[in-house]
C-alpha cells in the first residue's frame, strides 16, 4: 500500500441511505462487495412499529422530504457513489418525481448516485427485459403505485404476487420469497423483480437461480450490481455473492464484454 492509498475503501467508498428500522439492506449490500469497497450508512428519520405497514405512506413522504439533508450529512466525505436504499418512496413519486430524489442524492458530493428503483430499471435494461412480474411485501396501495411506476417507465406488468401474511417487512421468511417467485413465473414474465429493500432476497435468489427460466433480481441485488458497475468493477469476477454472479448468464455477449 502506498502512502496515498487509503487503508479502507481503496476500490471505492459507497454511501448508503437506509430507512430507520431496515436491518436488511446494509448486510445484503455488504455481502455483495469485494474486499476494498467500504460502505458508509446514514439513516433516514422516523420510527417504525412492529407492523411495518402502519404509517408507511407518511414515512415514505418523510424520507423524500429529508433526503437532501441525509445526503448532505456525509459532510464532504470522499465518496465514490451514493445509493438510496428505499424502493417504495420512489414508487410514490413516479419516474419524473424520482429525478428530484436523484438531485437530492447529489448533495452528497458523490459522482455517481442511484435510487433502488432506478437500479432495478438499470439492470432490466441490461437484460433487455420489458415484461416483469413483481413479488412484493407491500400493502395494496403501494402495489398500485409500483404498477404505475413501472408502466410509466415503459414496462408491462404481467402479474403481481404479494408475499403472504406480512407483518414486518424485515421478518419475511426466505421460503415464502422462493414460493412467491415460482408462482410469479406463471404470469409469463420475462423477468421477476423482488421489490423492497427490507426483505432478504439474496438467499432466495441463490435457491431458485437454477430452477426459474427467467432472470430473478431484487432491489438489493440491483443496487449491488450498480455499485460495482459504477466503481468500474466486474461483478461476475469480483463479487463474493453467488446470487449476484448468477444474473450474469442473462446478459448478452455484448453486455458481458462491457
């Protein structure tokens, strides 16, 4: 190591902005990062009950209103990229309103910024897939916003499979995610999206990677892919995550060479 090379984050320092009670996003993103990439989290304000759907709309609105402050809280830290680890608040404002969220993220000073929803869209674009099935932990009103978001972004929703009996989004069983993804495949989608950063999805994707005939991606997996791409790292080579590496086979030969 040279005198100018940092002890941590030599391959990139990444800021992640997380909902107050989300205990899933940070470990899942960390599990996809290679040695030399450091993560630096800041949390959005709010308080979450055991039943996470309670007060959800107000929290989403609060996240969006305070995002610029959260991004600015990095206070000049030399970050390579910053990610918003919330999907639902992006659905709330739609693709046009999301431009304001991206602008707020740039107050961090990082050269690369992304929202969780935009990271999903970026990976779907890499695959060239336009017909998507959604697996969600959301109440019905969020599902309506999610459908509007994807349709406004130019995608066809072939079906929505809600995860059953969700009380806390942060306590969803992996087997239920696997079952829902298999069910969603019946909708005729050419890609399945596991939406929501609070649900653990990497273990589920690893379990079904070889038994589902279309790409299965999630909010968290898409953010991980985007981070490595933004840092100029090849996810198919550097990531320790089997789930993240599993999506590479759906890329075209041209995409793999980029």
